[in-house]
């Protein structure tokens, strides 16, 4: 994507408006009104600066008197020239002093505001702890700090700890090209979840009671976005335990540190098991970067986040290197991020994740995907109306290539380029103009897949352990996942997928290599999949006709030299694929307790063609019926199985 967009804004009477990106300028055009006022990009820039100052004043007014006084005593820092040609701001010289026990929220916030729209600035945090007290009016999806349109900005620390008191996200960066964040540790005094032991449950009353640990003070009335059972000895996700989202009506305090959880539907938790109540799952993420091409996050330790640890979207090129998303070791905490450790959506260029440790998350370690656009109306031969999951507005950009895809097969049949995009924010609809008329195959209900949002992905030399969901979730093209360790991941170690049922995430993959990885005790949780390495495409509900995409949704898959030990279902599952090689892998104690006959093979191939399964070593668990199974939907003449040894 371009390094930066120019924006103009129209103020209108009617709030039902459409965004027109046909010229690369975000012009708001009203519907049903003709009386409107447009502002030029320069006018908008001035307005933005004024609004930012007013917002800062409002936040200061809402803070306590002492914090207001401190902000008055610490004016916005004026950068000082540095011999390297960069401007360096030492925060300790501008009101944020480590280890003094004072609140550093306003001082750090002022520094972030000051570096917006600047170039080549380094914000340096000397060693020590920075106490950050959040405002009393904090709301979900709010970040403590934000920087906009800063070029080559570096936020760095040396043994610096951001210690948050209260619930708020950490930092948001928007259109900060060449961003680097490094050397910081982030933690919260009170995390976004509670841990306790389940001491009572009632199916009739749809309740269960949790005696919360003293480290997680509760008052009753806390929201619960998700709850999940953990092993009280190992603190791993409990094999086969409950893992429920959006199932809690309310909580009440029935005794000191004892919550009664009222459920929307009945569940029976295991008495004596540890219950983790995630009060918030996605709302208070750590670092988010929108439109920040070339961003680098390195040498960071994120002990906790009330959402995603690092979230990069609508960008070209993001690197996450030497990052630890892990619970603080000297604490009773064993959940790090309540959602994904890293998440990359609507991304182009490259995504690199290397030399990291991800532990204790409430969701995936690495998730790379875009979103399907579902065709709702064919307005003209070159104009389509579409929507995305949850009516999210996710605009392709002019020049992006779209694959027109049959929803029933997930196979593309044509491509078109985007010329213009209009959006209706109120209704969550896109109006996409294409460079040529759509072919006659296109029907309402078919989907559009953005090829430009399928980045090159490299995930290497990482450790992912003791967390919920998947290790790596891949929905992209030109991918290598190598030399990683997956240890006690509750779901699949690696998902190579795309689906039109649960998440409506794209894209059918191409050129994916999975090699030299080690998988230990994966797939025992409630979010388990058919295999530890799981290649599939989902087009419908399981048990309701065909749920598997057709051969060719995924192409050119190589799975080699991996070690897989201890899992209830298949070691490797290959579905909806045209062109794959599975060779020289070692599988031990796979199919230990398969959920169904289809998962009772060490390696299972289904709905695929042009597949070679060669020279794999397979030691089955007590439920394994076959070392290799070629199942339904395969072109058996093109599937070669040879040289495999059942140990």
C-alpha cells in the first residue's frame, strides 16, 4: 500500500454517507442531501491538530487534581538534536521519571502526541519502572498512548517496564511508516482475567461458583467474555475441558472472593479444576499498528494484554523479532494475552515472526488472514455490492486484484482489479467498481478474495507453549513455517485453512512449506482439530453434508521433517489440496483417542489430488487404525503412498 494517504472530509447534514476511494482521497459523499462543505487536506490537518489539543485538555480535566498539576508542570517536550541526525527524547527529562512511584500517564501521553507528524524521532525510556494509572473514564478499545503520521519513529527502552494500574490498552500507531518499538516490558497490576477453583455448579440453575485466588480481587458484577478450565497442577489447558465464549449473563459476589457465574446456557464444569474467567478478550490489546509499513517490534516482553499482543493491519511489511508474550514468572498469573499473541489482518508485503516465545495466550500465537467479501447485489456489470463478516468495513484499495470465487467450492474462476470503492458505514456495505464486467458465472452469494492481502509469511525459530487455540494459523501465500516448537497447544499446532462458515477468513493458500518443527502434546483441548498439522477448507457445518472445500483450494503444500508426539487425533490431515508432498516426518503416539473414524489414521488425505505421502515413520496410539488413509473425495490415481513405516 502507499506510504501515506491524503484525506479530505465533507461535513454533511445527513449521517448516512459513503466513502469514495476512487482517487485515493477519502471523500465523504452524502446520500440524499446536496448541501455539504468539503475541507481540503491542509484544512483537515489543522482541524486534526486542534481536535488533538482539545482531546488532551479534556483528558487532563477528567484526571485527578494532582495529575493535572503535574501535567502543567511538565510542558510538551521539545526534541533536541542528536549527533546521529535523529531527534532523541529522553522521557526522564520530560516528566516521566522511572522508579519514583509517581503517575507517568500524562507525561508519556504528551510525548506521544508531540512526536505525531514528526520524522526521525527516538523516544527513549531509561531503565526502571514507569507507573501508568489509567483515567477513570476508560472504555473498551481505548489505548493509553497513540502516535499518528510519524515517519521512522522509534520507541525504545533499556530494561524499562511500563506498569499499568487499571484497565486500558497500551499504544496505537497509525500511518507511522518505518515504526520501531523495542526494549520494553509491559505488565498490569490487575490483569484482565480472574483465576479460581470451581467449588459448586448447578445445571438446573445454570450457575457455577468460583473461589477466586487472592491475587485476583473480585467484587461481583465483573463481565466475563469467555471462561475456560485449566489443570490445577500443570496450569495447561485442561484436556477436554470447558472452553466457552459469550456464555455468561452476569456474575455476583456470594461470599468473600467467591463469584457465582450465571450462564446463558447450562454447562457442568469439573469441580476442583481451575477456572479462568476472561473478563475481556479482545478489547484492551497491547500494541496495534494500522497502515504502518515496515514496522518492527523487537526485544519486547509482554507479560499481559487484555486483547491481542501485537496487531498489525492494512500495512506492507511487519517484523516481530525476539518478542516474549509470556506471563510474569514470579506471579500467580498464567495467562499472558487474553487473545492472540500476534495478529496480521489485511496485510501485504512480508510478515516475519522469528525467535519469539509465546506462552499462555487465550488464542493463537500467530494469525495471518484477510476477509472474504460476500456478493450481495450485482448493481451493474462492473459494480458489486458486498459485505463482510459482522458487517465490518474492510475496503480493498484501487488496483488490488480480486479472485471471484464460488462459495460452494472455494475455487476461484476469474480475477478483476478494483477501480473504485464506496462504503456505507451505517449498513456495513461496500460498493466495488471493477475494471471489467463480471463473468456470467458470478452469482449473488459468491465471494471476492483479495490477492494483494496475501503476504509472504516466515515463522521461524519460535517457541509456542501452553496456550489455547492454534499455534500458527495461516491463510496466505508463499509461506514457510520452520524450526519452531509447539508444546501443549490446546488446538492444532498449525492450521492451514480458509473458511466460509465460522470466520469467513481468506485466502486459499499457495506454496506453503512446514518443516523441521517439533509438536509435543498438542490438540487435547476443546478447540482441538482433526490433526496437529491441519490443512483444510471449511464451507459448511460438520455433519451437514460436505464441509470440505474442493481439491485445489490449497495448492503446492510441503510438509517435511517434522516430529509430532502425543495427540488424540491424526498427526497430519491434508484436505482440499491440489499438489502436496508429505515426507520424512516422525509421528509418535498419534491417534491416542480419536474423536471419529476419519481421525484414526496417522496421516489422513481427503478431497485432494496430486499428493505424495513418502518415507514417514508412524507410531500409533491405541486408537490408530491405519498409518495412512486416503479418504473420500480424492483422485486416487494421483495419490502416491510409499515407503512409510508403521513403527
